[in-house]
C-alpha cells in the first residue's frame, strides 16, 4: 500500500533538511578554497561546478519497481465517483428521493425485498442507480397511484427556467431513466439541487 506522510512532519522533511546541513557545512569550505567572496561568483560556481560534483558523490538511483496497479477491467469508476445516499425500499419495492418516487428495475437480478437498505448512486453520466448486495440496478421514475380521497389538484409548473449545467442530451436513454414523465424545467431544477446547491443534504 501507500502511506501518506504529511509535509509538515519530520519524516517528510528529513531528506531536504539533511541536504541543507550538507550544503551549509561544505559550501563555505569550497568557497574559501576557491577564493569566492561575492554572491555572483558563488552562484556561478554552484551552476557550473558544484552541482555536478555534488550529484556525482551523493546522487542515489531511484528504485525501478513501481507500485502502480492498473484498475480492474470490471471496475466501474462511475459507480464509485458519484454522489451516494442511503434509502430504504417500501412495501412495493420502490424508494423515495428528493420528493420523487423511483422504481428499481431488476433486469434478471433478484428483486429487492421491502424495507431493505439501499445505496442511491447519482452521476450525470448514468442518472440515478441503486446499489444493493454488490449489484447495480437501474431505476425509472414511478408515479404512485393516488388515493381516491387525495387532493386531485394538479400543482402549477415551475415558471422560472433553470439553465442546464450538465451535458445530458434531452431524450437520451440516460435522461429518460431519470426524468420519465416529468416537466423539463422541473428536471433541470432537480439536477441543480443534486449537484450545484451548497447544501447537498437529501430531503
């Protein structure tokens, strides 16, 4: 693995500090031997002679072995470098996020049971997905049937236009996976809430 050593610690500064001690102890002697008394003469000596002499004596060959490890072929970085929130599925196997309901598409995977804790993955590349049991599931907007006694008044659409900040193509598959049957401006407002508001806490 890789151990991070902070720059202000003695462990990180040891090598450079040893260099300064070496230079401060050796340079005055070298200057005296050559009769160097001015700054310009000292700089010229450092550039033309001393740097090569110093490297010949103290330079160390770097280790040839590299600790770089290539990423696994099946590693999906988009599912790692994304916004993540925790939710629970309801009795219908759906979940709510930002006042919207989403249905999990099983696509051959085992169906997620009710009241299971899931991880919601949000990324402008793929929209909204769900991680559960080591698997990644696609999602789609789900409009729950309204109760007969519920208020059937249709809410007014947002009149203020929200400028898009993400390069999602309208009518693309990624777009449909998030904004199915939703007003265009409301969709952009949802994007802004997820990625650009200072407060990233989910409702």
